[in-house]
């Protein structure tokens, strides 16, 4: 899995997708670089220098560990041989292969072989080709004639929507053509319909997340076009559009410029609008916005009320009917906000620290996206604008990320209660550190490592494979590039780990966790072996799937982990020296033939540790969850009909079910929430914002927490604090906050507070001014801290991985727009 980065002008949004350049887990792109081609033609590949200019030694192997290896029996080898199919795409000279799965459980996959631009095809005499498989990628048929052998550019790919809908966008010159050309299919690519557009596309067509007939497109001149009949007829609904996004239902949001053109320096003058009737009428939500996005149930946008003032974030949880300013530090032109994850209950927000620090502070929101509380300090967000933040989807409430400590080293931390508390990962049970290592923990490689080609994949988890996590990491005091990454597995959602494979691998989860497959990364050679495990990585078998090794490009399997077959993609040189794309598909269903029965499953209490009160064993986010999952020793098939089964029981509330409220932070090594110091930067929001008074006990329940009774907030000392920037919306006034947060609205209450504050106003003002002058003097006189990934260089000169700036699907299936934020950090 990889993190997809969507840049939303002042707001980065990260989403989780499949390995490779993915689209919601359905599409994976394999690319053949010039170095790969030279390999395929028999020329030696230049080895990438991983050492620093100071002569740092090459990576060494980490602490040793052993894992079970069992050889295949002759019968097992014969069965796999009989159910392994190899396809060679003879004569196909495409530099990129884009594999897209169509529908759910249909077995249909489309493969587009193409170049980055038509100029490549003209120079090499090639063209794009379209292939179709109906047997889960075991065999392919060339169907290029169904689209008239039309050239399809790589960036437009194969666009798949709900059901079996498919759209291909032709690459044609703008000059002498009134509009673009698309090919549409409603039967998973069995047939295609040619459609002439009345405009030229600026980006991929966007589906509605439920109705495939509803399509939205942005033209190169800023026009927003809408089709209600799957592209047969188009209507322009707005001009000067910069970005757009579907909301809930048929709601749609867009930002536009009054001048009908959007220049970089005009971004702060954009207007945010909403339509609830498919473009017939529009309502203005806010002016002077810089960017916007939609994730979960939250609409968010950054506002530049003055070109010289910092941007501020506004959120709405009711489709823009009302909105409020987020209680977060404002961002200067050198900073940025980043929405790391979100759903209908809460958001994870990263706020960059000023200067080139490569870290910031992570906050979590309340269920309205307004009140934010500090979750993690020194959260890593590197110079490539990448975060290692990962949602472990195999167990509720678990998140993994990396932080940059004061000593300049990167260390991994994990949270089991949605950011309420973070801790380091436990040492793998089968690994021992050397005596000189003071702190022995597991540290996980993230997106920064993948970008620098230290690891080929990120941490992998799937909702149907309960508790299973696979990741690359190193064991020691901190994350290290001077140590070879190994593969580690957790079966309980990240509480405990074990080393399972030495060296970097590509890996995939099949049969809802009943089967794991892996291929070792061979930087200098070819591959012919796949490893597989039926006990969550405790023991492995190896199978040679071809007699002719080839240069490895990646693994692909049907999304959803239901399948039991996997495809190994790569290329090998043909007789004329040109590389030929090859795919080998191995069907493990023929090897694991027995269907699982009740005796193969066990009851497993999630989050059950030996720490704390035994009565609360397994309690997390207010409930105990007992899952029915496959025993490790059972070798059988979960099957396509497998459904995750669990039982829930509520728990009594404790402080662990609460996070610190606005203006409070969790004291080190305790669960107590303490009032922030008056000099804390958060309180600088009060300098220019509108004031609102909150009565708080310092705690608020973690969103989606379902605990009952227990810890009573009324026993805690309540305090009046004054958060600022809670701005009433242009529409009806927002609903008041639920208990325990209460607003003061009576005239008597406000008069008392005004009299008290007036008496101290002059003193507070003098203190604040003095503090600001002192802080600025310290900041200006302090050099930027050194960013150190052990011996890793920030920019790998041989790094051929490109930044993916495509649109990505949010948690509710809607699409967030693509904006450029390049002007924010220079």
C-alpha cells in the first residue's frame, strides 16, 4: 500500500491506496524505466550509491531472526505448475502498463499499455494497446480495435466507476479539434461507445460515487461540465472553475474566479459555491478562499482574508449550511495544513512548524471539525511534503506514524485509541538487539523511505484480515537507512511483532488473511520465485513460478483480499533485444482446496493486553470487540463468501476514553489533562479572532467512543477559556456544542466576565507584547535544526519515483480536487 498525496492549496490530504500508482485499490501502474530497459537489453545496470559523500558504509543487516521455511512437496509443486499461467505481450513496446479491475467479483481486468505522451510513440513507432481478461488475469485478449487503436495517454488511464462502467480518454491535439474524444462502456469493456466531447478535458472525468450516469468534467478553459446520461450529452454549468468535488448525495462544491481565469497569485480571491440540484442553481458559501476539500462528512476550506495575513481553516459538517473557524494555529505563507485522515466522526490534522523543521504538530478534532486538541508533537512531515501517517485498517482505532525527535532521529509511534495516546512499538518477539543499544524497539519505514527507494512498499493491512499488519522496518534505537529493512508481521493490530522475511519484499494479502504472498526485491537481478504463508507469516514455502526469470515490476491481485490468485508482472528481453511485458498468474485455490468449517475458527478478543485493569481487558474506544477469525494452524479457504464476524460489549468510561480538550494537553507519562501555559502559541489565536467562552473540564470523549458510565467529568475542575476564531456562518447560526462544553450567553454572565477581563486587560496586553518580542528574538537567533534520517540523504540523486498529484477518493467515495500548493514552501 502507498500513501497518495493530494495537494489542496494549503491543505495536503493523504489517502490510502494500493501498491503502485493506484485509484482506490482498483488500479496499479507498472513502469519500465530507461535503466530497466538497458537491463533488458543485456547492459549492466549502474548500482545506486546509497552512501553519503562522507564515505558512510553501505547498509548492513539488522539483528538476526529466524522464521520457519518448509519445502514444497512434489505433489504441491505439480499442482501449482498446472495452475500457473504465463502471458507474454509480444510486440508491445509500451513504457507503462496500467492494470484496472472492473466491478466486484467479476474477474474482469483491463490492461492499458501506453506511453507518457504521443511523442514517444511517434519516435519509437509504437502506440497504446488495450487488453481484457475475464478470468482474474490468467489470460488476456487484445481489444485495441474496440477503441479504433486510439492513443490513450498514461495520465488519463482506465477510469472505472460504480458497477461495470469504464471510460477511456483519447489523446488528440487541441488545435483543429472542437473537443476531445472518450470511449464509454457499461459492460466492463466488452463493448465501447465513441463519444465526441464539446470541450477538451483538463483532467480525468469524475464519477458520482453512487450513480455512474452522473459525470463531471473540467475543461482546459475552466468550464465545469455535467452529464446525467453517462457522457452522451454534456451541459456547461459554470465558468472559471478552479476545482470541484462531490459532496453528500448530489451536492457538489466548486471554487471559481470572478475573472474566469485562475492565476497563482489570485488563489486567495476564489469563491466557494455549492449546488444541490446538479448545477441548476448555486449558493455562495464563502469568498476569499485559497483552497477547499471534502473528506468524510467534512467540508473544509482555507481563507485568505488579507493577502498579507496567514490563512485560516474553516470547517462545516452540514454540507456548508453553517461553518466555523477551526481552533488551530493559523498558517503563514511558509507553513501548511495537512488533513491526514478523516471520517464522519473526526479528523486528523497536521499543522506545520515555522521554518524548515520537517515536523509539526498533529491535532484531532471533535465531531464537528471545529475544536482540535493536540495529539502528537514533532510529527514528521519531511522536505518532500510526505507523511508516514498510516491507518491500520485491520483493527479499529489503530494508527501508525513517525516522529522526528530532538536528537534528529526518526522513531515510530503507534496509537490504539485514534490518537488519544501514542507509544513506541514493542521489540519483535524473535529479535534481540545488541548490548550497546539502549532502547530496542521496532521502527517502521513509511512514505519517506519508499520515496527514497529504501523499501518497495508501505505497511499493509486490510479490513477483512483482522489484526494482520505487514511492514518493513528496522530494530534498534531509531529508524535507520544504514540497516537493511526486513519484513515484520503483527497478528494483533500492532501490539506485538515478529520478524518474518529478511530483506525488502513486495507482499500481498489474499483470502481475507488466510494467505500471504511475497516476492523478494531484486535490485540487480531477475525473479522467478514467490513465497507464500498460510499462518500469517510464521512459516513460508517457496515456489518457482517460471523457468525464464524476468525483471520484476510488481504484484497485483483483485482488490478486497477475497481472491486466491496473484499476478507477478515484469518484462524480459525478446530475441530482437526489446523488452516484452510478461505476467504470471498463480492460482492458489488449486493448492488450498478445503473450505474452512467452524472448527477452523477461534474467538479472539481485540486489544487484549496484560497491562492495566483486568476488568477492562480488551476495552478500546468504549467497547470490547470479540472477533471470529481463522486459527493460524488451519490450512483452508475462507472463500469469497467470508464476512468478518464480531460481538461488541460496552465498557465503563475511564480517562483513556477522553482526549484533552482545547487549551489542554496530556501531561507526560500520565493520563491527566493539564491547562496549557498562557504563552502557548495556541492562545495567539485570541489576538485577532472573535471570542467565544467555553466551560470545559479539560476532557472530551474521543469521537466514536461508545463507553458508558464510569469516569465522571463533573468531578473534574471546570475552567472558562476563551478560544477565538469561532466564526458564525453566513447561514443559520451553528448548533451549540454538546455537554460537557457549554456557551455563556446571558447578559449578566457576559457583564461579569467583561468587568473581570477589563481590569486585567492592560496587564495581559503588556505581557503578550513582551512575550512576542522575546519569542521573535529567540526564533530569529536560532538556526534551523538538523534533519537526520540516520545516514539517509534527503534527496536521492538516483530517485526516479515521481510525486503523485492525482485526485484521490475520500472515505465516502467522493473525489477531492487537485490544487497546487507549490507556492507555499519555497
